[in-house]
C-alpha cells in the first residue's frame, strides 16, 4: 500500500538528507557505520511515524540522541561525498514514507554501500524509477515492503511448519 509523497514526506526526507550529509562534519565514524547506526536508531523510529510535528527537526538534537544511544565512535575510514549522503538519506526516507515501513526493514534489504554504488546513475532520476530499479537489481518485490504481504508470508510459514510438525 503506497502513500503519496506529500509535503510531510518531503519535509522529513529533506531533514533526513541534511542529517546524513552533515554526518561528514559531525561524526568521526565512516559513512557506512553512521548510516547503519542512524537507520537502526531510536531516533529514526520517531521519524518513521511520519509526523514532523512530533519532532523538532533539529540536527543538534538528532546527533545528541545518536551519540547518547551509540556513544562516540571513531572507527572506519570510508567517507561518502556530501551529495551522495544527502541522496541516500533522501531515498531511504522516500521508501520508508511512501511504503509505510520502518527504516530498519528498508536497511535490512537495501544497504548504503549499494546505494552509494548506484548514486551516480540514479540520483537524477525519479524516486519511483529508482525504487523499481533497486527492487529489480536486488531481486526484491513490492510485497517485501508491504506489511499485509509480509504478515501473510509469516502466517503461511508458521502454518506450514505447524502442519509439518503435526503431520
């Protein structure tokens, strides 16, 4: 079930893009480490709710919360460009917002290293075009991002396992 990428989605994507781009000067960990921490953080769970009115959209606050949760890391050497980080943050938020899924799920399927590799070709394209190409190249489907389809799959697997154990 796809949601329209409205003003709220654009506001959140812009903020997330800025946060990711700012990570170059705000944290000392590598870009992939920062993105992993960010995409699995408690802070991003608030963003995943899709309501910017419940967030201050303050970069200082976001980085403070990330540091509180993870501490100050100093490892990793790989640093992406500011433009690539902005786009990666933007496209991650686009997917989470329009598909109404958690960032952790999107991160599980789509790693930042992959997005960085395709950045040069994909960053000027429409978000839906990008998403469809990402799905195709990673052998994913829309169903992987649809909560109802995911529940059906889990139910079917549990039902099959139960039948195998009983039968």
